[in-house]
């Protein structure tokens, strides 16, 4: 790799950040396509994001991605917010223009929608069950509305959060996360998305009971990709359900961000095909 003053600089910030696959993914795309660019991971703690934004501007970064816990605070720190990011109230991609203007985008939801499209899953008219009501769930509920989902039901440990993200959306309803409700909604769902951190590597808590899936025919999607197959996905697969983990979403959201940073158009499908086995090997290795 040759670094010069013209080399484009990009980054991901988060706390923690060591687990992030983004540097591997982005640097693979850079190398494979011969771009003059480099992508760094930076451990930026809560309260340090404003300083990071100033530093990134001063150092001439082309942009950066943000992961937990910075996706909301950036809404107050950027100069301009793309309408989708505004609607989702979450920024995971910040482009820095040559004039030093910070523009916030959200590529998470579009990344997940591209992952569904890849699998031939049609969300238009579909009955979608969402488990969890955190930042990504809230954005996904709105994304489901944009693609014309038939209905969206959100079940969360803290009911009030589910109710808040469904508020004012005619196609979405919130339910308490009781075993009975889980079973009832799973039975009629076309797609079930786990938007909780249950089952994630290092988190330590997992679904205590997955029998709500026993009479479901839905496609199961877990936003988690580490482990590659969560207990939620394994349980469904063993019962013959189609499953997908969060890696396709991660790859597609990253490719969409890369296009913004670099002002290029990628063949996202081809890049995805290249990245998927490499990311799987890296995670499992
Ligand atoms: P978040 O805002 O922290 O929300 C976490 C959700 O998990 C909340 O609904 C929370 O319920 C629920 N939860 C946590 N512990 C629980 C427990 N012990 N029992 C029941 N529910 C529990 O997280 P987020 O940013 O939306 O992210 C959600 C998931 O998506 C994470 O696993 C994250 O890694 C993943 N993700 C994947 C990608 C990708 O590219 N694949 C991108 C972004 C995020 P309460 O509301 O009751 O606390």
C-alpha cells in the first residue's frame, strides 16, 4: 500500500470498536479495486464524538462510519442530515465534503433491505414480526413502511419502547413480549427479525425459550452475525425454516457508505459476493 497526501482517509468510530468488521471490509474493497484510500478503526468514547468530528475535518477525512453508541448523538453534530437519516433518527455514515461540511446518512436500513432483496424476500404486503425496539428496530419499522409491508408487529421486553416506535404508523402495532403473543404473531408472520442483542457474542444473555417458533413458517432474520448462527437461527433451521444472519446487512450498509465517502458507484452485488466468504472466514477463524 502506498500512502500519499492524496490518499483518501475513512474510519469507523465506536465504543467498543475492536470487534468491528468494517476496517477489514472497507480495506478489502480498497485493495481489490486499487483505490488510493485507507480505512481506520478509532476507539471514540461517549462525549468525544464532537472532538472526533473536528479532528476528522482538520485531517481531511472523506468520511466515517459510526457504530454503538454514537448513532444518535451525531444528529446534533453534523451540518446536514439526509432525509432518511432524519426519519430514522439515526446516523451511521458521515460524509465530509471538500468544503469541510459534515453530512449524516443512514445506510443500515437500506443495507438490510438490499439483503432481503438478495434473498428474494418480498417485504411488500408481508406480515413482519420485529423482536426488539432499539435504535435499529425503530428505523426498520419505518423502512418496512416505505417498502409497503402489509403489517409490522413489534414485541419488546419494555413495552413502552415498542409502543413509542409504532406511534402514528397505521401499519405498525406494539405488543408485550409474552410467550403467548410471541407464538401468536410468529404463527402468522412471513418474516421475523431479531433486533435485540440476545445471542450476540459477548453479551451473555440469550432467548430462554424459542418454542414460539414451533408453528411458524416465517423466514428468520437475525441482525447479529457474531456468532455466525445464533441459537434463534439454529432453532429455526432445525425446524426447516429459511434463515439469514446479519452479515449481508453489514456488508451492504458498508458498501453504500463507501460509495458516499469515495464518490464512486460500486457493483455492490459483485463486491458482496467477494466479501461474504472472506468475512465468514475472518469471523470463524
Ligand atoms: P439497542 O438500541 O441497544 O436495542 C437493543 C434491544 O435489545 C432492545 O429492544 C432491548 O430491549 C433488547 N434487549 C437487550 N437485552 C435484552 C434481554 N436480556 N431480554 C430481552 N430484550 C433485550 O440496539 P440496536 O442498535 O437497535 O441493535 C440491535 C441489534 O442489531 C444488535 O444485536 C446489533 O448488534 C445489531 N446490529 C446489526 C447490524 C448489522 O449490520 N448486521 C447493524 C446494527 C445493529 P429493551 O428495550 O427492553 O431494553
